């Protein structure tokens, strides 16, 4: 029986597979640059209002003075945080914890009510991307002009526009990095160091690092940060429910899509209100089509609502084809009053109640906070000894931290054992927002108390009586 050989297989080399076609070697699709179109409207104005507000706070706070110092300064070297009239120490970490918990609950609350409001209006990635795109538009032109410019061959005109754009981007980014470092090094001193080339290597590193991060994220990565790097885009679905206000397309009203004459009834032509102009896609900063339903890439900025409302006005059709709505309201055709009534559901009330209690507790704690902190450390070199006059003596080191903006004098006292004496007895003076270590000796008559460890308290009181702290320590009596 003759051997039957199978026909030779046709082998297609990997290099022969055209780009973009489905093939086993295609691991991912090539990224397509998004050219967002500018639009005017309610949500666009809100976005720019948040840009001005956030950047006014970020760039302006380091230059404000409070007394004789910077109003907001995180002095890591001295381990002190200045926030207007507050002086916080590492021991005040509880306030940072409270602030982080309040921020997390606020994010949960806003997300449960109206989706990704933070992402669409106040996130630094969104804010700086908006600023960088505004610069790009002013230098390179509108959406069509930018697309045409990128498609042109390299020329002197194109090169000049590109280089000027990147120069402005880098200037904004480096100023942002400089301002960021100005929260940790007094910004006026930092400016003088820069002018005299006296910045430390760490200050230079963080200015460049933060500046390049801003330049790369807002200038190049843009929507890719929101879509692929930000974890919030992935777990936001756990915070949504069918009563969460999200940017929605009214499918029942808009479909089927098709162009119709202005002022005509599209229903008579078997069409919906959507004329398929795709302006909602062109203005989207992440490049999605909101008509395809809820998508994790949507940052809730509302620009597609502004674009669609503009088209509806031109077509003499009621607004709201794309709007903030809930899934339940779209399915049941609820009125705005019914939608708002469902916003105050148990989940939102729970978040709001817990958030209110935390904010009240945090503010109350700051109001009643004592601007004096005392740490007691035993002198391990000498646990207990007999001093002159037959006195039993224990030695301690007290760190007294003055969290006020003026010099304070503190008196020292001790209690807990009969006949206990504090030496030295003179008041201790501490400079504003400074700390001081003081060696303190406690004495009592030898044999007046039993052997062992006894609890005593150091009582530190300011001269004006405004603050007092009592700290526990152990007094050792040898056998």
C-alpha cells in the first residue's frame, strides 16, 4: 500500500499578518489617540469652575502666611504639621486617620448618589488633563485642526507648534512640582534656593519627579490613566445600584437613530430623537459612546449631556436624550421628583449619617484639643538611687511639646506618693511650636513606701492655665 502524504500546510509568517487584523499573534489593539471636541454647557462650566477652585487652593495655599510662618506646611524634618492655627505632631496621627476615613466615606456617599463625580470634576488627573488640553487647543487649534496637524508631514510650522506646546506643558508641570515641594519646604525659601542654585538634591528630585509625572499623565496618558491605571474604575460597580444617578442615554426615546428634518416628528418617519451625529462621542474625554449603555470608562463628566442638549435645541426637540438618570427611572419612566425621592434611600442615609457623626466628632476633637503634649521616658542608666539627705530618687526625661504659636512657661508637679518632690522646681520655658527635653528628678524619703513599682503622675500646666496634661510613670523602690 503506497504511502499517502498529506498536502503541505501553508505557513503564514507573523510579519505577514496585517496590523489590526485578528490573528493569534495580535496580543492587543493599537491605541488610537482621542481628540476631544470642545463643548459649552452647564457641565462644561462646572468642570472649569472646579479647575479654577482646585488650582487656586493648590497653588495659592503655600503663599499664604499665618502669623510669621507659612499657613500650610508639612515640616517633615521637624516632625510638625502646620495647618493655619493648628500645629500637629506625629502623636496627632489620629486626626490624619480620621481625615482619611472621612474622605473614603465621602467618596462612597457621592458615588452611591451620583456615580463618579470625583473623577469627572475634581480628580487631579481630570483637572490637569483639562488644563493641558486647553493649552493644546489654543496652540494647535480645534479638534479638526489637531487631527489635520498630526496627519501632516513634518514641517517647520508643525515642529514649532509641537515644541511650543510641550514647552508650555513642561512649564506648567514643573511649576506644579515646585508648588508640591513648597508644602514640605517653605516655598519662599525654596524660591530663593532655586534662584541661587542652592536646592538640595531631594528637593530637585521631587520637583522633577512630580513635574514629569504631571507632564506624562496629563499630556500623554490622559484617559489611559482613568481606564487602565485607576483602581476606582474597577471597583466602582460595587458602589452603584439601580438608583444611582449616572450619565444615561434614553434608548426608548432615541432609537432607532436617523437624520430627520428640524421641527419634524421623527416618530412619523419611524425614527427616534437621536440623529446619530456622534457629537456625544467626539466630546467624551475617554472616547466612549454613551449610547452603548453603562461603561466603566465613563467618568461622569456630563460633557456628552451638554453636546446632546445643544443638538436637541437645534433640532427643536426636548432636551434630556442624554441625562443624569437612574436605571430604575429609565425603565419605569419616573419623573424628576420620583428620582430625587429615591436618592434618599437607606444606603445613602447610612453613609450620610456615619459621615456626619465622624465630621462632628473630628471637629469637636480639634476644638477641645489641648495644645500641649508630654512624653515621659525613664533614665535607664539609673533606675533608682539614694540622693543627698537620704532621699530615694528616680530620674526621668520629659519631652514637652508646645503646640501654640507663642512662648509658654510650664510648671511641673507630681502626685501619686506621699512626700513626692519634683526637682528642679523652676518653670520650663518652651518656644512657639517647639519641643524641649527636660531632665526631672522625683524624690521621696527613703523607706516611706514599700518596695516595688508605684504609679505616679507628672502634672504639666501652662502658666496662663490654658492647658494641662497629666502623664503616668512608674516610680521604682528597690528592696
